[in-house]
């Protein structure tokens, strides 16, 4: 069932990346605009971004047009589907639920970092990856741990105002993960 649900979720991954690329065109700062466009193009070509690349553009995700309260409704709907949230609500409720879920994941991430990944069983590692957008059903424990270390390296550095980057990173860090490992 996890594979079937992940297939449904993955249907919205490309929509998220395309929405990011489209929003990048209207960014006021040319240098960051170019960085985000390159990042989206790399992901669309099958690469996986490094956490440092995502962290370098974090300031873009606090305000317009990439902050959670400023995203296009289609982008919010696609991100909601990534988190298995219904996209069939008014925009205000979609944004509120998305923000609430992403901040809850961020809270769990901080707790997981304090606990230490070594304390998690294989099942818990896989569940943690799956919740954060990565289909971990066919990954080994070491692959799950490596991906979660990357994720926590980003998540635990971000502020609540950068929740949009965390939501989008669920796609950016997951979309090509298996392909990047081959």
C-alpha cells in the first residue's frame, strides 16, 4: 500500500518543481532568482540538490512569492498532496493546514535530532523518511539514515517563517534520491 500511496503523492512532485521554477521568474533579486532556477532545472534533469544549495536560497521562502502565505493556490494544492492532505479546501484552510503539518514535522525533526538516529529501529527510520516525502519501502537502513541526516541538516536550521522551504524540500530532496544513488 505504501508504494501505491507514494505513486499518488509523486504525481504532484513535478507540479511542485514546476511551480517553484515559475515563481522563481518573479523574484526581485537576480542572483537568488538564478540560483533557484538552476536548482529547479537540476532537479528536473534528474539530479538531487545538496542541502547547502537549499539552505543558500532559504531567504526566498519567507516572503513573497514563495512564503507559504504567498504561494499560488495550485502550488499549495500540490504540496498538500505531498503530505496526503486533501487539496479540496479553500486556499486559507489549505495554507493553514499545510503550515501546521510542516511545523509539526519540524518539531518532530528537532526531537529526533536530540534522540539521535541511532536510537531508531529500521521500521521507525523508514516511517520517518516516508512521512517526509521519501518512499523508503525499498531502501536499506543505511540509505534511510543517510537521507534523514541530510533532511535533519536542513530542517533543524530553518526558522518557522521558512516553512515553505521545508515543504518544498520534501519534493526536492526526495524526487531523485534513488536515481542519485544508482
